[in-house]
């Protein structure tokens, strides 16, 4: 739009201003080149930073994976140590029971000896006891007493050893807990660093996308400006000539004051060429084939600027084949007139017909609006034949 406006200004001012305008545009083009180079350099730096951050993020993720694996192994070791502790506790309890039984037997024997008292060998002989039997009894009791004492000593030693092993295992368990706690802290720190890297990466990626969009926009501006400079340069080289008189009936001056009326037409739609009326009253601000704002696409129909709530009428008899919302067209209604001809009515405020309804020429279809995100109130109107858009102005009579 800026390029077209500049070109129109040059044509109005005449050839005398073409060369200076071209020079101004060249300076603007040079400025655009500089901005594109700067943005391209910034984009390369952002890409490098993103690559570095992505590498750091990958390293952090690998470290987290290693710590998670180590924590899993530590959990298995801790479970094994806990099992050993439980087994040692059971063995210690069993030994305690054994020792208690032995102590009870020993106490019984000591009590019996205490009750019976010391047996004198002479008294036994005077009482007529067999000396050999008495000797054997004393020897047996002496051996039994020593055996029990030795067993008691061994049991106490075993119990002490088990206690030592228990303490060692518990110490190992505490060490594992400490290692696990430390690794949990490391894992938390790595997770925090990972989140920070992800946030930085997202921010850098957003900046890169923004820079790419800016570069694309500047390149499009550069292209349009280069084309304008080329046109201006050609104008500057041409000999001066008288400006042709202004044409009447410019786009902004085209108005429609008539609406379709009821008629008994029953022939083919093609027979209405040059006889149709536009479906709404108002000013035709955009025409078939004209470039849309922003460049690229062209108008496939007409836009009739009209007040919201105004009538929208069918241009000819037919059947409604679509009535609903469509992105970019808002509330839309399409009428099939047969033989491959369709009429399209968009950006409506409300629809008065539904799919399947038969309509006659002049019947109300909708009311004018600005649905579909249109900035101003009006009707978008198309004619299509076998799916291809055709110029409605070649089919209508505005007189």
C-alpha cells in the first residue's frame, strides 16, 4: 500500500519529481539493507546461543539420568542392608534364648550343688559307697561343669560378634542414607538447572522466531520498494507528457442504489448477464481482481460498504446450499442457481435462510454486518461458475 501511494503521488506531481523521489527510495532501500544485515547477524548469534543452551540442557538431562540410576541402585543396597539387619536381629534373639536356657540349667545345677552341699570322699567311703563310682561321678560332674562354662563363654562371644556386625551394618545403612540424601540434593539442583535452561531456550527460540518474522517482513518491504524504485526510474527516463484527465467512476465513487426485485424469471442463470442487481445498497470499495491489503491475494468478489442491519437480497432464484459461519467470511450464505452458478454473501450480521430453502430473486437472505473479523460493516459478494470466481460487475446493472 505504501509503494502504491508513493507511485500515485509521483504520477500526480509529474516527471519533475520522479528522480528525487527515486533517490529518496534508494536511501530507504539502503536503510532496509542495513537493518536486514543487523537482524541476520543477531539471528546468527541467537542460533549459536540456542545451540549452546541446548547442549547444556542435554548434559543436565544426562546427569539427572545418571543420578536417578544411582539412586535406584542405592535403594536396592539399602533394602539388602535392611534385610541383613533383620536377619541379624533374629539370630541375636535366638542366641539370647539359647543363652538364657543354658544359664537356667547352670543355675539349676549350682542350686542342686548348694542344697546337697560338698560331698566328702571319706564320708562316702565310711558310708559304704563304691569309691570307683564316686570318683566317676565327680569326674563327670567336673567335665560337665567345664563344658557348660565353655559353651556359655562361646555363646557370649558369638553374641558379641553379632552385636558388632549389627552395629557395622547399621553404620553402613546410615552411610547409604547420607549418600542418598546428598544425591537427592544434587538431583534437585540439576532439575532446577534443567528448568532454567528450558526457560532460556524457550526465550531464545521465541526471539529467533520474532527475528525471522522481522527479516521476512523487511525482505518483503525491500522487494516492494525495489519494484517502486524501478518504476520511478523508468518514469524519470521518459519524456514529459501531459497528464491525462482524471477518469470518472473511480472505485471509491461506485455506488449501488438498487436492490434485486421479485421477478418471474425461470430461465438459465446465464441469461441474466448484465441484468442482475447487487444484493445490498452501498458503496463498492473493493472490486474483483484488485490486490488485497498486504499484497499477495486478490479480491475474488466485491465488498459493498453498508450500514449494519441493512437488507441482503438474493440476486436470482435458487436453493440455499450453505448457511453458517466460515473463518474469514463470518456468517456466510451460498445460493446455487443451477448450471454451475453460485452466489456468495459474506460478513453478514444474521442469516434469514437455512440450507435447503428455495429462494426467489429479491428474497431477503440476511442482514449486513461485520462478522468474521471485518473492520467495517458491509457485504462481501461473489459470483462463481463451476467453482471459479467471476467478476460480478460484468453481470450487474447499476443504473
